[in-house]
């Protein structure tokens, strides 16, 4: 296939979903792994994999859904990738297919017409395979809308019926977002968007073995849902606007929602424990966890010298893990915060079960302690009020900044307590002994992570994790 690499490099380099920005890389190769069926004359919708080779010797693969037209399409001029003589289809005007409603209609129609029961065995080597879960009839007449705010992936809504997430960076193996959504959907969980299907292929070239690569997932579209992070920010602003009231006195009090979110997370963890393996690991695992957290702290100190005054306290927190007899681990979310939640009229939904994006896929599939998820949500409750306090602007008159900081701490403490009380009650556990030790360690580890992230990406926000350390010292 003859593809001008310079034209595809431009598409990749400027895309929000490309994770290699700031690194030296070359486009080592592009190969076609599939083509959607039933395309009309003059259109071919293909899926290509771009091999990105970095100067440090590592390699990534990115999915490129392309629309190849025999004639130029003025309506898609904003999505033009280039034009070239395609080896399979001759001279073509090539567009990013996710911007094209004609191409997206083919994706949706393929799920409806060609989707197969994932429980049945199929030899799909070298071919795209659409999988469907029973129980929902797709609206194949729905128009597609590409979301503009996506980063690591791309999402396309089909009317008010379905949402398709296209994985841009792909890795051989099972994607936890699909695997967990399938299990929770089949278990009847009300705390996730129902999975309708997914697209994968068995690839024998990416790493020299016959490996499944999962390319996209189709799920329920929660059109009227509200983002949990946005709701929390609105609650904080409401508190700050009422100068003489406490967090439990304002109309926008969030504690009830925090409690409902704690219950939802506990029920999701219970469903995951029922359908995925649960392990009781011994004292050696607890010591290894302490070593890993201490190692991350050592590395963080080189990036964030401001962590130094808290290093001894952090090491002591990690060190208490070595006193534990063991750790229970299971499948968890892995990257939980308020931005991974949606509030609907039927309750809270938890989204994006891919795990921490920076970790390799194999690591994201590993079981972990439920307290990692709990710690992530607690830190999110701390972030929301501090972000509002920092971005409130204006001149500090009469100690307003100090007052906002006090009220931010009050909001965080109230919602943290409501969330934890509901979570532990629903799970039937107490936050003492080993559970308390684990939560403290995961919280400390998360703050260290935040400090490194903010130092590298948002230096103005470094004060948020540092303030948490100051309060706990």
C-alpha cells in the first residue's frame, strides 16, 4: 500500500489523542488491518495501524480509521488527511473517518448486521470481528457526532442511542474497559453504561504472535448525564457564594451525592469481586507494595524537591504496610476520580475502566486493592474545592483567600466523610486496622503522583497536593 508518510505524520502529530508529543519519533510503517463491509460505490472505509518508533527504541501502535473517497468531499475539508494513489483502491481523497457521517453509519450498520455473539468461537484472523451483546436493538438511522474534547481516545455518539469509543493507541491483549463493562453489563449492574458490543481482530504481525487487538467499544449513551467533577465544582462555588454558611447549610451541599457515590462504588466492587478472581496475598506482597511506593517517592523527590520536608512522614506511612499479614486484591477501576463519574436521573454511573493511561496494558489488567479506587476518589474531593479557591480570582480583601482555603477544607472533609461512611457501610467493612493502613498508604502514594504530575504539567497547581501533605503532617 502506497501511503505518503508525511501526510499521515501530520495527522498523528497534531492529534489530541497522540501520546508521543515531546518525544522524537518516526512513522516506521503503516498497514491495513481491515475494511468495513457494505460501503457504497466511491467510498472505502478502512482501518490502518500506524507503527510509531521512538528514539529510545520503544514502539507504539495507533489506530487510523480512514475514509477513502474517489472524489473530493467539500463537507469534510476540515478532516482531510491527504490524497494519494492507494494500493488497494487507486487514487483517493483520504479523510479521518470519524468526522464522516457516511463512514460512521457503516460502523454502526456493521455492529447491527454483522455483530456476532461473543460466546461463540470464530476464527477471525486477519479480519475485523464485530461482537454484540444481546438485549438492545441499535438505531441504525441515528446520525453520528464526534466529541471534540477527547484526548487518549475518540468518541462518537449515534443520536441519543449509543456511544462508540474508538481506541487510538492499541495494544495486543484484552482492553479492561471492554472486559469490565461486559461483566458488569451481563451482571445487571446499574452503575455503568451498558455495553452493546465491541470490535476487534486477531493480528499476527504487531508483535509476531497471534494476538487479539481490541479497536472500539459500543455502549449506552448517557445523553442527559452530568459530569461528577462539574457537579462538585458547582457545589463548591455555591458554598463560596454564601459567605456566612457552612458546607452542610447551603442548598448546593454535595454530601448526599458523595454518599450515593460511595454506595455505587461499593456495589461495583462487589460485582467485580463476584465475577473476577479475588486473591489473598501474603505479607511479602504488602512489603513489596511498600517498596514500590517508597521507590516512587524517591523518584518523585528528584522532580519535586518541595516534597522533601514530608519524605520521612511519607516513608513511615508506606512502612506501616510491612506490618500487615497480607492484602486482598481484585479487579478495580484503577484510575478513579470525579471526572470518571456521571450523575444520571437513575443514579451514579462509573465510566472509563481502562485504568491509569500511563501504565502498560498488562499492568492495567492486574488486580489491586479496592482502597486504590477509594483513595483516588477522596483525593478528587480534595481537589475540587481547592481548584475553585485557586481560580476564584479577584483581589484578596480582608483575608478572603484564607477564608476560601478554610471553607475548601471544610467542603472536602464533609464529602470525604460522607463518601467513606457510605462505602464502608455498603461493603460491610470497617475503616480500621489493615483497611486504614492501606487507605493511608494509597492516599499518600496518590499525593506523590499528583505532585509529579502538577510539577510537569500544571506548576500553578502544585500547591494542591502539597497542601494535603501539610494538613496531614
